[in-house]
């Protein structure tokens, strides 16, 4: 007999399935019922885990943000220098995009584009993007100290430009079904503008 | 007595109301019924104008693309030099964003992030972005000829970087409710990296 699932396992499964749904079909295009069906949870028990679709959305954004932080830690930790760490992080994302055949893209940017009217979700998105930006800015600063990136522009400004360009390029990737915008974005910025 | 609306007036009103709806609530978050109600069209007659929600979406993207083209023509036409034309175009967009209190953003990027699964809509988005990029690349090329923008990087590559950075910055603007990302994007690129 299968071991009964503990409640927090189920909550986590709902969040993971919800993240996949939101990434594929957006917030409004994802029905709670289809998520519950996939996880095998009866419809009535959704409210045992979340107060509302909005609080479910917040849990999904927070979960996504933790995944990004873990990816950053792994990519930066394994690299021999700061710029290689940045390239490794974006390289992992590109591998994921190829595997998904250029669908999905970035949950934060997709929801940032789609959602209006929820302060709770807007604040979660802002916190997730901010946490990502801060880690990248730290890495840019480390690269500046080692002479890998120009030091005459503030690391936070460079990190903002890099991540905003990346996010725009991810949307272009989704529309055109090719990695080209992502490769060119990194070449133009990390490979040229950011050089000392 | 009010003059009866001609059929193509009604179609245009549906497209304009639909564009506003999609911008505020996304494709999946916008119901056909709410659009019909706003325009004052009975529910059953939607299919007199469009085959499906997808073909309605295509008409909205095409309409938005024509608006962008008109804005480009006006901004570039009124400017005394190519870079001023680019700045005027983005300046108009920023004025619109302030007026909308940083909601909405860019329809093409929002739908590009949200939509999966419709080749028809993906191709419309690709065509709209491509037409925009081509006009901006022409303007960059004109600026290169006049020595306003560096000529050692292809104009199309610069236009891609500018528009992708802009689109990412628009999403950041929506999330953080401030023009700062947009101003910084233009300062870093037009005001620095693109300079001869």
C-alpha cells in the first residue's frame, strides 16, 4: 500500500503543478480544478491549503523565486570566476528552454505582463525579481573587483540592464521559437558592453 | 435618433475594446461577453465579426501593430534627427504609461509571455514585433549614417537589443510601478552603449 501523503507534500505538489500550469497557460488560463485533478486532490479540499487563487499564486511565485535562488547558488558556486558563473546560470536557463521547445519562458515576466489588479501578486513578483537582481548585482560586483567587468558603471545598473534585456529576449524567444535573442543578448552585454 | 452603426464600425469598436481588455487582463482573463457588453452588441452576433476568440485575438494584435507603426511614423517624422525620433517615440510610450499609472504595459510582450499553443497568435505576435523592429532598425541605420550612433555594430542587432531591453524594462515598470527602468534603459543604451 502506498504511504498516505502528508498534507505539506500535497501542498508542495499543488504548488509545483500550479507553477507548470501558470507557465504554460498564464494565471487566468489555468483552472484550479485542472491542477487539483492532476495532483489527485478532491475539489473541495483546495481551501485546506490556500485561502484563494491569489494566495495560491503567491505561493507559486515564492516557490519559483526559491528555485531561481537555488539555481544561482549552484551555478555561481561551481564556476571558476564570476563571469563564468553568470554565463553558467543563463546557460542552464537556455538548456531548460531548449528542452521545453521554447515554450513557457520565465514565470516572473509572464505573470508581470499578464497580471493587473492584485497588489499581493504584484508585490510577490517585485520581491522575486528584486531578489534575483540583487544576487546578480553581487556577482557583477565580484566580477568588477576581479577586473572582468567594467567598474565605471554601478553593478546594480548593469544587473538591471542584463536582467531586463534577458527577460525581453526570453519573450522574443517564445514568439520566434529560437535561442538567438538570448545568445545575442549575452554577447552584446557580457561579451561587449560590460567588458573593462 | 442615433444613426445605426455600420458593421465595420462595430467590428472596429470590438477590436479597440478587446485591445484594452487584453492589455488590462490578458487574453485568458478577458471574456468575450464583457467586450460585447461594453460595445453594446448582443452575444449571439460575435460570430458575425470573428470566427473565434483566436481570430479576434489576431485582429487585436494586427490593430495594435498598426497603432505602433503610426506612432513610429509620427514620432520619427516630427523629429529633427534620427536619435531624437527614437527618443520621441519612447517618450510617447512613457507618457502613455504614466497616464495609465503604470498598468497595462505592452500588449505584444504581455501576450508573448502569456500565450502558448496558438500558432496563429504566435505568428501575429512575431510579425508585429518584427515590423516594429524593422522600423527601429531603419532609424538606427539613419542615425549611423549621420554619425549619431556607432557604426561598428549592425543596426539590426542594436535595434534588437534596444527593443528587448525596453520590453523587459516595461515589465519591470509594471511590477515596480515606476518609469525608472525605462529611463535607465534608454540612458544606458541610446545615451551610452550606442554612442559613436
